[in-house]
């Protein structure tokens, strides 16, 4: 299932990018943005569409099935990028958030607090009254990546 989904994304990503950076971005931009960055090792420029959560103090991108994807590894120690959010490009610094930290927990709970569909998409049952459990955080550490762009 994961491989089929990734192949589907490979096919649809170029179409989504064209829409998200165009005047008709509003068709998709309420939940999707474009990340543009240079590969840390290759120096090649990459663009990819991804889901995002915008807050006053940053944009959070939570990547499910992270072991099957590699783009987020460029942001392990911080890395410059550009985001196209709602048709507007902005320069940002992206940094992978580390599970087990208060910062990680704060941002994950912020995005999960936006609606049950977000935690479900990440494979986690989340109850705001309980917060992020150790079991859920361990699962997320294995299966996802959370990147903060400011």
C-alpha cells in the first residue's frame, strides 16, 4: 500500500506543484504548499508539494511514512528553503524536530489539536484531554518526521 501511494504521488506531484504556484493555487492551497530547497549533498534543486499547518510563529510539515521518503533528512540540522504558501513564496529555515523534546511535543499537539483527521492521517489516536502519549510519540518517531519552517 505504501509503495502504491508513493507511486501515485510521483505521478501527481508535478501537476499539484503547477497548480500551487499558479494563480489558481486556491484550488489546493488551503492544505498544501510547495517546498523548494537544494539537496544538502547533491546541490540539486527540489520542489515538492506537501501538507502544512501554518501558525503565527512557523509552518509545520508532518511527513507520514517517513522511512520511505528522504527529503526531510535535508533539514536535520537546519537548512534554507523556500515555501509557497497560498501562492506566496517566502524564504525560510527548515529544521527537523526531535522526538522526546518539549518543542516536538508542543508542535505535534498543536497540529493534532486542529482536528482528528490530522492525527488519524499520521496513524495515531489522539485525545487532547490526555495529550501525546509516550506510545504515540514512539510510533511517530519511527514512522513520521515533523519539520518546522520559520
